[in-house]
């Protein structure tokens, strides 16, 4: 009878140590390491709140200790003139001080909220659509559809328009700015800006089902010239391979179940000119939009919205049985003979 309990305890210890290790990982995003003006504001406010809370705890702690000591020495009996002083202490400490502190914080929070929600002016706009459990990313007017990666130019405010295809999600890049919810039938706006080029990890911050925790994305901030290069590369459709393993992989992609849900621009989903707002009122151009667009899949950081790094081994594992990597995701196991699988992997990794 003791065995399952011990097993449970071991598992709990493993989970706890995993959480601690995760929290200590240096690449874990933290609001206390801001990399953009929005996060810098939040960070300042956070430290101010922390300092005030810590000071209040210290003062209260000291008062509790003093009163315990006084009680032990039986000096609690009220002497002449002390009562008035005690009443004042209660009024100042219990009413005046909290009102002043909370009002000051409230004004500062309102100021920050106003600054954070201010529109960035007419610059770059990116549309992000939440799905269980991945992010569709579109660049309106630029013929670009990608997934789980938002590329932006560093040093410039970028407007992000957010909506969802299914349930509530929340877009959060702790090092860049605060959270904004993705609500069905509504478009929310937020501004994101990174001070310097870098890859900033984002996380869905609203519980949205089984794989909420593996609904990760990356904001890739690039120098303006690198960003322009990325844009011009992403606007290209796939260049058709004429022969070899990659061409066989393309055939395997079209012949298998993959192409029923995933699109590769120019292969099974020609993107009409001027589109990019299909999820914002205009119907999508084809049916192959139920899963991440794969047009430039080979250049992406991760597979399965941050589930595993993007490499050949992980990709093969994902195609054969993504359920073992990200249980509950909507991709069924794909049955392919080894030769076709090898060709398919070569094709997908060639899409850069
Ligand atoms: Cu999407 Cu949590």
C-alpha cells in the first residue's frame, strides 16, 4: 500500500525540482529583465510595489515583535496620555498611510496603462490569431503568413492586432510588454517594441485547454535591414524543386494528409494579392488553414509552438506521432513509409 504513495511523493519532488529548475533557467522570460520600453515601465512599477510591500511587511513585523515583547513584560497597561497616541497610530497606520500609498500606486498604474495602450502611430502592423495551441501570424498587405514567430524591427513600435479562432488566449512577451487577451469576434490592439535585436520568448497567459503551457511563441527583433531582408524572403512563395529527395518530399506532402490542413504558399494555397486580413472579416482563400502555414517552416526556431526545437529528428518524431510530444494537439499521427518520411522531412526543412 505504501508504494503508490512513495511513487506520488517522488513524482511531486520531480515536478517541484523541475519547476525550480525552470524558474532558474537563464533564458526563461522575466519581467525583471526588460528589453523594451513597455516592459521597462512595468518593471519600474513592479520594483516600486515590491519595495513598498517589503517596507510594510518589515514595519508590521517589527510592531508585532514589539507588542509580543511588551505583552511578555506585562507593560500593555495603558499609561496616561498613551491612549491618544495609540488612537493616532491606528488612524495614521490603518487609514491615512494605506490611502496615500494605494492612491499613489493607482495613479501610477493608470499612467502606465495609458502609456502602454497608446497607439504606436502608423508603423508596422502584425495580425496574430490564437488557435488551440498555436499562433497564426500575418503581415497585412505583405502576402506573409507564418506561425509561432513574430518578426519585428528592433527600436520601432509595432502594432499587434489580436483575435482568436476558438477560445480565449492571452499574448504575453514578459520582456517586451504586458499581456493582452485574444477574444473571439473582437480585435484587440497592443504595441510591442524591443530595444535591441534578439529573440524574446512569449507565452499564452490565459488558460485555454490541455496544451495551454505549450502555446509558446517567439518575438524575433531584427535590425531594420535584417527585417527588410526577412520580409522580402517571406513574401516569396516556395521555389518548386525539380528533382531529388526534396521534389519527392513535395509529392509526399501533397499526397499525404499534411496538405489537407497545412498550407505552403504557391503549392496548395495561392495567397491572393492584397490579402492578409482573411481572419478579420474576409473569408480565407482555401481550406488548408487549420494548422500552421509551412511556407518558410525550415527557418523557424521550434516545432509545435515551442514544444521542441526545429531539427530533423524532432520533425520526424512530430510527423509520425506528435501526440507523444504534445498530447491532445489536433494533428493525427501520419502513416508514411520510411522513404517518403525521409523525403518529406527533407522537403519541409528546405522551406526556408
Ligand atoms: Cu492559449 Cu493558453
